[in-house]
C-alpha cells in the first residue's frame, strides 16, 4: 500500500509541474508496472476476485506498453528497479488502493493527452488512460455498498 | 436447430436401403426392375468415391508401390470392384426424369438412400480441403477425427455393410420375375454382374480390416461427426437459466475451436496477431481454468450416487484445471516485457472467450449478473443455493469439458502462432527496462532469445497442462455419462494417427496395419487392444455391446477402480512409496487422475508432452537469429522504433 501511495504522490507532483510531460509519463509507467505486479500477487490469494485482478494485470501491462510508445517518455528511469509487490492482508483494501491509483492515472493521462503537442504523446496518453480506466472499472468496489 | 451428423445420413441410407431390399423380397408390383438400376448404380459409384477419398491411389500404384500397406491395396481393390459394379449397370440406368418418383416405391426408397449416402460423403469432405499441392488440409476441428485411423476403419466397415446390402438387393433384382418386355432381360444380366462385383468389394474391405477390428465406440464416433457449421455468437443475457448458460458455453467453445483452426499459422504476416490479444487470451484462459476448477470442486460436493470413483475423478480434474491455470499465468508473466509491432485486441476469438468466462462465472458464482469485476464479486455457489436438478450436474460438467477442450485447441494454435511470430522476428522488448550501462539508443529492440524461448516454453507448458485437464475431463464425462463424452472419443481416435487420405505422401499411416496379421511382429501394426476390465467384461457378458457409450462408461469405471486399488495398495504399504515407479504394473505410468485418464482416454497428452519436449530441445539447439539489434535497421514500426 505504501508503494501505491508513493507512486500516486509522484504522479500528482509531476502533474502539478505544468508541462512536465516526461515526468507524468515516467510516473505513469511506474504506476502501471506496480499495478501489474500487485494484481498478479493478489490474484493468487483471491478466489472471488481472481478474474478482476487477472484482467486488471493484463490492462496494466498493456498500459505500460502504451506509455513506452510515447516520444516524450525518458529513455531510462532512475527508479526502475522491478517492483516486489507487497500486498496488504486485506485484499479489498489493496483493490481500493489500486482503483484509486487507476482513477488518478486516468485523470492525469487524459489531461496529459489534451496538453501534449506531439501526436505520438497524445495517442499514447489517451490509449493508456483507457487502460487505466479499465483497471478502475475492474477493481472499484460496488457503489451500492 | 441441431446440426446434422453423419449418423443421421448413414442411418437414413441404411433404413431406406433395408426397406428397398425388403420390398424386393415381396416382388416388384407395378414397377420395373429398370427403375431401380439408376439409384443402385449411383450408390455403387458413391461408395467407390468414399473409398477413393480413403485410398487415393490408382490400381497400378497400389500394385507396384511397395510402400503401401496391404489394407490400402485391398481398399483400392474394393473401390475398383465398386466401379465395375456401377459400370455393369451403366447401359441400363434410365435418365433422371423431371417428375418425382412415387413415394413408397423401390425406386423412391433407393433414390433417398443414394442421396443420403452422397450427402454423408459431402458431410465428411466438408471438414477438409485440398491444399495447393493437392494435400488434404484441415478445415475444421473435426478434420483430425474424420481422417483418424479408427474412424476410417469404422467407415470402411459401414461401406462393407452397404456393399453387402446392395449385393443382396441386386442379386434379388437379377432374378426377379420379368414383368416387363423381353428387352429388359439384359438388365438382369447387368444386375447379376453388379452383384458379383459388390460381393467382391465387400470381401475386399472385410479382408482389409482383419488386423484392425472396428470397435463400437469408433463407429459411434463416426456417426457423431457433425456437419461443418459454426453457430452464431450468443452474447450472455440476464437472466439465463442453468441450461441456457451451459448451452451458451458449448456454443462459445464450438466457435473458439473453429476460430483456432483458422487462425493458426498466420503470424508471419497477419496484423491480427498482437501481443495485446495474445496476453488477453492467456489471461482469459487462466480465468477460465480458475472458474472451471471451482465448478468442478462444487460438483464434487454435489455428486449424486454414481459410478465408483466419480469424486476422485472430479478432484483429479479440478487439480488438472488448477495446474492449467498456473501454466497460463506463467504465459501472461512471460508476456510482461514483450510486445509486437502491431497493437490492439484484434484476435477474432476474444468476444467468444469473454462470453465463455461470463457464463462459466455465472455457473460458479451466486450472481446471475456476474461479470469479472470487483463490483460484481460474489460467493461461490454452495449447497444452499445450488438447487441443481438431476440433469444439471452433467450439463455443467459438459460445459466445463467443452471449455477445456476449446482452450486446449486455442493453446495449441497460440503456441504455433507465437512460434511463427518469433521466427518472423515480430517480438520486441522495451529497452527502458535494460540496465543503464547498455545504453541502447532505441525505444525497442528485438526480444532476446532467452525471453522468446521462455515465452515459447510457457506456451508449450500451458498447452500440455490444458490438454491434460481436458483429458481428465474426458474420463469424468464418460464416467458421469455427460453429453460431452464424444469429445473423449474424438481425442482418443485422433491420438491414434491419421489414415492415408491426410498423409498420402507417407508410406503408411500411423496406427494402421501395413502388413497382414502374419507379420505383425514388424511393429507397424497397432498394439493389441487391452483386455476389458471387470465392469466392461460384465457389461459385455450381458450382451450389451451395441451401446458404445455404455461400454465407455464401463471402461471409465474400471479405470477409477484401478486407481482406487492403487491408492489402497500404497496406503497399505507405505514403504513402497520410496520408488513407486518400480511398483507399477507394466505399462502404467500415471500417478495423478489426469495422468491416469491420459493413459486410457486418450494417450494424446503424453505424446504431446514428449513432442513438446523435443521441440523445446530443438529450439535450444537452434542458433537464434534474434538479438537486441535496433529494429530501425529494418525500417520503422508503429512503436516508433
């Protein structure tokens, strides 16, 4: 959960620096990477949520690939170390955290798509935002509860 | 609307041919012998065409080629005899008249029989098509069954029976009282000649299969071959009954099998092959296996008093599904750092895979509107809310069985696709994840050989595990008399190799006798059938041999019994577990229920594993041309390389 919060903070911070598209993309790449790792771990533990976590992991992997196609993404990331996902004991809590991160990703990437000058960046951000939206829809809790 | 099967058409032909023969016994009131000649000739020709499909060699080739087995020569002889029978009748076959033949007459009965025989051949042929080099190629997932050795032998048996019936009919017609002008007399000579050749054809076919007796399950499988028809997609609705859900799963599985048959091998050029599609499919396969495992465990608790060992078989199938799920998760993990130059969810099977998951989920979970989202998270169905009727467990098992079988075919197709994509250098890895000291000035590079081999091995493992799960379900389906047991028979038949029509360039087809029984020691004949177990023998002793499904169930019960005895033996002698392999009876290699099932119904999985292992070794040995070289050297890509 700490990892999720850290990434979310980075995403917010990068977005607040107007024009820091590389920063947003870098943070988004990290966020998708983390989301995939956490989803894969959670899927091992949850019978009722196995499908949701599995498809969320696939969407996260695709989102990360899409971000990689953005021309403004820095060629290397100083923070890429490979996430060793730690999963909270309460899977609902983890799912809430990932849904929240995915919601933030959707918002930031949609905004970045509208701000970007390069068509390649626009397409990558818009497509990745759709993947983030999908993760949110898969992992968000039941609004009736 | 149900899809017609070969059995429907063959049954129609046999029924009408039998009725016509019976009519001949009572004389030919009001109609002439001549009116019957044309349909009889047509049937002889059609039967010769059936044999031509099985053994596509001319007479000279059959006589001179040392590579053709004795049985192939016999089939060619029978084909020629049938042609001569048709030739004997040619001068007397009346042209087709515009008006229809009156119902109930011999000519009408024979016309229907002839049309049914021809339609039956068309039904079998629609599963194959001829490649550019003249080689028969698969057009559907049933093609391997149509061309399998056991089904070919069963078809030969049917052709021999029809030839015999026709011989009987023509013999009677040849001595029928001449109620017509004297000019008709030559017709009788022609019919007598046709009878002679039909008897020869029957004898030739029967001699061809002396060394490979036809079993009732083989005949049952032949009769179950459906017309090549892909049903329309049926999107899930809310609500659907359990029966609707099961039928929907079967429909999706049939469609997935058909799609898998058409998409394999397109990767070298197809834009439909994308990493996104393949990753999504692997994810969906893992989810399908996971839900299937849960359903099977539910069925264990729900099992009504049935054949001994049913619970054990169900648990074994659940374990196999669990193993397949883990294998598919490895595939998705292997895709983690790789992509293709094309993107998008483009595979034609994805909507059906989605339908399959939703319906299986609605069978497993206590929510009629279940979807794979957290918002629709639901508990597994339990005894309190299961509310199965007596028929539903077998219908649900059949749905899971169909899903596993379809998944096994998707796995094999995707493995081929990925292999072709690797050879075509269509897989890329982002350089962003490489260590900084490598300093690759491109966003993507070709995937490394280590990664591509790992991916291919993951697919091969998933294919093997999914095939094992389907094989385990074969045994359960037979044991519970589920409607999907034809899948088990099909897998068992296809595992025994193909008849020459699908391998005309081979000296002989695997599993078919190449030499007479006297030279069986050559090793080219199929192994002798295993002696029946006690339950199967008991059924046979009761004289119930005309029901292939009953015999298959008896075999499954014998299998379960052997496993129980093996377990009891191990429990009684723990020390024997130190080296259990040495304690097994000869020829027994399986330990788990899945392995046991694979040993008996069918042996395919073990063969697959062996072949995959060989392929894997070959892949390791092959010098790879893949490298981290910049892709831009070969032109830009959609990924901005």
